């Protein structure tokens, strides 16, 4: 086959919703885009362990502690599936870590915001995992097979996280005055960053068209954002919390909520590294990686020794 | 000390060991040297926390059955005294979050800081070997609840023991650096291994009543397992015989205060609320 027919074959698969598998021919840009997107997603999962990990030792009840531990552990698992999916495209996990640690690869900006109170565990589960689900459910049908399969597993757990988070908020909203205040304060701080998670508006999202064409993306940023807002505003009402947007109004004609202007300068500032916790998050990841070097080296040295000993034994038996 | 008090304290000893070790291990979550190990260790933290909850729930049941005069003598903490005065019953969270340090009965070993992976592995290894043989025996307890918790925990502990034994060997027999670090950690933590086999008043009373385990019988089993693994790990058994103690009697190291400050912060700052 010529390159041209390879391309044709690929396009046909995309058009017919046939999954692309690791051994299939794919355009270089498709591969690159996927590596960037999947590794960024994987990094988000493991960096995302930090803001919530921050409250494990301080959880207010043993049950909440257990649920939070299990949640943060799930996020580690998501990182693992996603790194494995990215590896099928010809990049190693160490290379991806290196890109993260040198700042070459990004992760979701939401994790550069601090978790200041227990209520943030509720807000993150409810809003951040909630937004992640909106983003990710369509990815269960994304064109690259290993990514789509990883997302099926991830999405199941994310919806569990979303419910747990909402349950925390509900308990606070039904609680004492100070608990209500904790809940409202967390919603105030996490609302705007959460709706920014869907990325820049469509008229300012240069990669959207190509990604839609490749069926890496299935809906535009603004479509997903609208869907999230419509669902979440109702959930906030249900527990008596106020979404911190004075322009929020139901639009009968559109059948959607209208919402206020998003501060995209803040978004780009955080992306550029100026969020409240960018430095801490990256430093923490780097520290864990660097301090773990001797452990990884030792594990490798030991497995080599073992292998050599086994072979020695075999040789001796043979002789 | 009457038998019901001994049984309560005995149950709390077990709960506190599990809670505090789980707390320490949970500090690794998100900071492990390898993602797979991060996940594995968090799983272990969850196991310990689950065991702690079962023991605390059982302890709370025992406590709630006590006459009020006996209840008042159990814990010093004003927060708990208030609850008792108001006639409220206690639950797992009250016992974990509202007791003061001197009423915690865990061994000093489990409250020692994580430091690095070597110290963490050694601490877990000492505890896991102990727990493995301990829970085996506790399955025979005349207290059906304790026996049931032991049976369930033994499955988890069997996995923990394999995990920590493998890491002892892997790091002991890994690189020069890992060997060095493991030997240092082993030497430093050795003095905390003896308390595992000390018989507190509650231990003695409960062993006699057929509810608890005579931990002296576990010592030779622990020694044999540890010796075997150390040999395979090319590590030397520390020569020092001096052992630290006090945790089982509520005399702790400075570390416990900081653990409790974090662990109990929410319940202390916002008392009497549902979370
Ligand atoms: Fe996740
Ligand atoms: Fe995610
Ligand atoms: Fe999640």
C-alpha cells in the first residue's frame, strides 16, 4: 500500500467508527495528538491525587477517610491505565514523567488550586469529577481503541466519585451554619475553575476541528460546558447552595442556562504556571520521583540478580 | 481492672495499632516511588483502617453497655466526659477522634515516622509478621466479634506480610545503597520490635480469659520468620537488646501528638456535627 492508500484506509475506519489499534497505520499527527492528550490526562490523574491526598489524614470521620483514600487510590489507577494506553503509541512512562517534570507536558489546571477546607473534598468530587465525566464519557467512544477502553473503566469510577463528592456537600448543606458556610465557600472557589476545565471557548480552540474530525473529540468545549452547567446548577439548588454567578439565568428559548463571562485571563495564567499551587504540585511530584530513584534502582538490580541466579541454576543442572 | 474494662482496653489496643499504622501508611498516598507501589500501599492503608473501624465499633458496643460510673473512669478527655455526662452513647469516631494521647494504647512502633521507603518497609515488616501470627491465634478468641475480625483481617495481613517480606529482600539484596539504607532502618527501628511482645495488664487478663492472645507464644514464630527473611535479604539482625516501651500503657513518643493533631482536627474544631 502507498502512503496515500494507508491514509485512505485510516480515514475509512474513522468514518465508519472502526477503532484504530496500536499496530494499525496512523498519521503522525494523530499519534502525536493522542500521546499529548492521553499523557496529559494521565498526568492529571496523578497530580490530581495531591490536592485530595492533602485531606486524607484530616478526614472528619473514619468512613469519610476510607472513602477518600479509596478515591485517591482510584485516581492512581486511572493514571496507570492511561499511561499504559499512551505507551501503546510508542512512548515510555519514564519519558512521559520526564515531560511532566520538565514542564513540557501539562496537566489539568484545576489541580493547581488549593484544598483549604474539608468541604473542598466535596466540591472536587461533585464538580471536578463531575466535569471530568462530561469530558470523558464521549471518550469511551473515541477512535483510538486502547484509549477508549481505558476510558470505559475510568468513567465507571468517576461517576462513583461524583456521587461521593455530592454526598459530602449534601451532608454539609444539611448541617450546622458553619458547615453550610464551608459548603458555600467551597462552591464559590471551585465553580469557575471547574467550568474552565472544558477548555477555551470554541472560537478560541484551534485543535478542536481536527480532533473532532479524528473522533478523538466528540463534542466541542462549549457544548460540554453548557451540559455541565445545566446539570450542576440544578444539583446546587437541590441542596440549597448558590452558584456564584449573578448572570446565571434559565433561557427558555435555548432550553439552557445562560451564564456569565468566564475570566479567561485567569485560566491562561494558571496554564502558564502562575496558579496558586503550580509550583507545589510539580515540586511534590518531582520530589516523589527523585526520592524514589534508589528504590527503583534497587528493584531493578534485584530482579536482574534473581534472573541471573536462575539461569546459573539451570546451567548447573544442565551440566 | 475488671474484666469488661480489660476487654475494652484490649480491643482499643488492637484498634489503635491498626489506626495509627494505617495513618502513617496513608501519608504515602500520592508520594510513592512507583505508581504501582503507591496504589498497593494505599490499599494496605485501607486494610488497616478497615480493621481499626471494626475494632472501634466493637469497642464502642462494649463501652455503651457499661454502667455510667464505669464509663466515667475510662477516658480522661473532656470531650468524651461531656458526652458521657449527657448520656450519649459513643461510636467509632468518638473513640478515634476524641480520646487524648494518653488513652491511646498502640505500640510505639506504629507511630514512628515514615522517613523513607526503607524505614516504612521495616516498620510494616515488623508489624506484619506479628499481625500474621497474632490474628491466626485471635481467630480462636472466645469473643466471637474479635474472632470474626481476626479471620477477615488474616487474609489482608497475609498479603501485607508477603509485600513487606518481598521488599525487605528486594532492597536488602538490591544495590549497595539500598542495602545500606535497609540495614540502617533495621538498626534504628529494632528497638521498637520488643514492645509487640510485652504483656499489658489487659493482655494478661484477656489471655487468661481465652479472649486474647498470649503474645509470648508468638515471639519464637516472629523471630524465626524475621531471621529467615533477613538472611535472604543479606541483612544482619541488630545486636542491640534494649527495647523501647510505653505505648501500650499510654506513654507515647512525641510523634503521636502530631498524628492526633492532624487526625482529630476536624472533630475537635467542629464538635458534635455529622459529616
Ligand atoms: Fe480519575
Ligand atoms: Fe480523569
Ligand atoms: Fe475521580
